[in-house]
C-alpha cells in the first residue's frame, strides 16, 4: 500500500471565505499514482473547515447567512471565549461545517457524485493556515 501526504498553506484575504480546493486534491491524487484507495482532506486549524458541496455562488452566500444566524460574529462580548480573542464564532462555524472529508479514489480519480467539489471553509482568515491531503491506496 502507498501513502502520500501533502500540507498546503493558504491565506484567504477575508475573515470568512470558501475556497474550492478540488483541483489541488486532484493534483495530489494524480501525482501519487494511486489508482484505488481513499483521500483524506482536513483542516489543520480549529477555525477552518473542509466540506463537500456544490460550487455555486448562491449556495455559498446562503451558507454565509445561515452560519452567521447560528453563530454571529458580533457582538464579540456575547462569547466567554472572546476574553482572549474575537473568534469564538469561527470555532462554532467550524464545528457545524466539519473538520474533514474522505473521498474514494477509483481509476486514479476522485470518485464524486454529481456536482460534488471539496471546499476549504475559512472562518477566521487573513493569516496563513494549513490543510492536509493524505492519499492511501494502491
């Protein structure tokens, strides 16, 4: 069995943003040479998420509104955590959206359903953060 690991660092220009990372994951899988297996993609920060959904701007805007209703950023004083930082909402948004995804590799490619793409969701951005891509298989 073969295993390939890559850490990717990115800095998003806004506090909250959803970035389609599918092309990078596909590149790592292609370069790995793995034909049959699994790829794990996970956020390496507790204020970021990795999830699968449609790459549609309206849906992303709906996520932003929904997450803000569930865990509003302001007022910062509403959160006990914010005595040290101002990102308690980002921790909660990450919990809702999830930490990681696992996708099957079949025939050397990501085995997606229709419209599925992998996203990095940033909820406390504007600084370097990492995500992990680990492909395992034969």
